[in-house]
C-alpha cells in the first residue's frame, strides 16, 4: 500500500484506538467508530513558498498532507477550484468581502469528486475490484466516475428523489444503479442489507466508499480549506458557511485549518457555520439546543436533496468542529434558498446549485443576526454546479414570475 510519509495511522474518533491503514480499511474494528487519518506533522517537509511554487492544478498538490502520494491517485484533476470574489453579496451582507468557493468546476460538477478520488484510491491500494455506497445523488455519480477511471465496478444506491442527472450519469459511467423508494436513509438500508449479504458471499469484495465509513472522503475534502486559505494569500477567512447534510466537508475543512495552524502556516481558525434547510435541519436543531448529538429528523419537507440527510452519523464531530472554531448553525426556508441561488446567478454570474444556495441564504440570515462584522471575510461553499438542479431552479423561477404577474 503506497502512503505518504506523514500518514501514520487511522485513529478512532470514538475510542481513540490507532490502527494500521494497511490492514484496517474502514471503521474501527474495536468499537465500530469513525476512523480519521492521523498525520505526523513533524514529518512534513513543506513550506508556504514550496506550495506557492507548484502549479495550481489539482488537490494532489498537497500530497504531503494527504494519505496517498500523487503517483498513486485515481485522479481527473479534481480540486484547484476558483475562489470568486462577490462584491454585490458583500454589500448586501454588510461585510468586508464575500467569496464563493466554486466546487461546481470539478470533473462531475461537485465537491464529491474530492472525496471519491481519495476513497477510490484507497480501494485500489487495498486491492478492491468493486466499490459500493448509498448517496443522495452527487456522491453516487462521482463514485461511478472514479470507479470507471480506476477500472473498478461500482454499485450505487440512490433514493428515488435523487436528481435525474445524478441517476443518469451514474449509469452512463457504467455504475450498477439501484433505486430505493423514499429518502437517503432508505437507500442506506438497502445498501446495508446488500453489504450484509455480501459478507456471506453473494456480493463479497465490495469496498465501501460511503460517508464516514471510508476514512478518506472527509480527509481529502479538507483540501477545500487548504486552497481557500492559500487563495486568500494565507489570510484565514473569518467565516466559512457550508451547506450541511452529512457534514463531511465541514469536518474536513476544520481539520485542514487546524493542520495549517499547527504547521505554522496560519495562526487562527475560520469560524465554521453549518447551513441547512428548515425542512431537514437536525444539526441546526442540535446546535440551538446545546446538544452533544442530533436527534433524527422525522419528516423531510425540503426540495434541497443534497442536504436532506435526516440522520447524519457524525453529528457529534460536526458540532465539535463548529464549537472549536467559534462558528454556528443556521437554517433557512426553501424559498429563501432558491431565491439566493437566483440572486447569485443574476448579480455575480455564478451558477450555484439549489442545495448549495443554503450557504448563501444562511449567510444572509447570519448577517442579519449580527454574526458577521463590517470588516469580516466570509467564504461560501458552492458545493455543486447549478445545472445539477436546473429543474428545481427553473421551476422556482417560473413560480416567482407567475406570482409577480398575478400581483400586477
């Protein structure tokens, strides 16, 4: 197994046990907890100047801080996405600067590519022939693409509410698409039942690239923070507002900011803010109640599929990251979220996904509450391209125009 010099173990975030990543592939064998790649940062021979001298060509430019070297990566040039300044949004929010980190520029159009390049690379390094996962949509599409790149079979379990684009492209990439009636939890149940059957031989050998089952998705997604801080000339933003479903990227970005601080590249952490839809906001509810973990959301009433995750398994870790960073959590209505997507497209030209626009509407709400100061730098994560949700956005726009005509 090819790994970087600094990657020394998988540490369980629940029981703190440390495991050899060559033999432990997923969750902790002692307690079943989430494992997290651990690095000996003293072994990292890297400086700001060295990073600045490298081409800004993919996330693998940070290979010393990742589990696998660039030469081992199953890659399509993911990462290295633009950070776009948005002066109109800054004026609207009354802050010093607003930037959109545009993850829609990734190979399959979402930040999920960052996680799957790490997870599928791990699958190859562990000798897998096939991968499997359940997903709300985008991660399934990304997994099928990276599996195809690696020459692996892929088995993708999606809920029927997943978008047409994600379903179609999973099959275009050659994935074995399985649709479950209901929500992502129902797709997860079918995935789990099939994987259990596999343990008995029927589908043996499927390697999971599921959220927080593989340790490599959240870890490699941390590169969003590396890039953002470097793109801001090493000035840490005051706030990062992140559209939160499973919270993989939020946890990863907080980890990255902590690593940069420990390496002496920066001296502070960005406040991490979880943005959700009011129709499915288990993390926000837990934060508002001061709870250590979420309670499962009973009834999903949002059209924002990508963050419609009623039972995020890593909520204690998400809540810890928010607290440690001095951030917060916010939920807004579907109407506010979709209005925000349209506003960004019309004022800044950026095509923000319907789900991702929760970060924009959430930032507006946080600004109204006085969470941001007049000199603050706020970064909004656009985790996916607008064309992923084109039907939802166009339908909302049509409803707005119809309401305006009726009012006139």
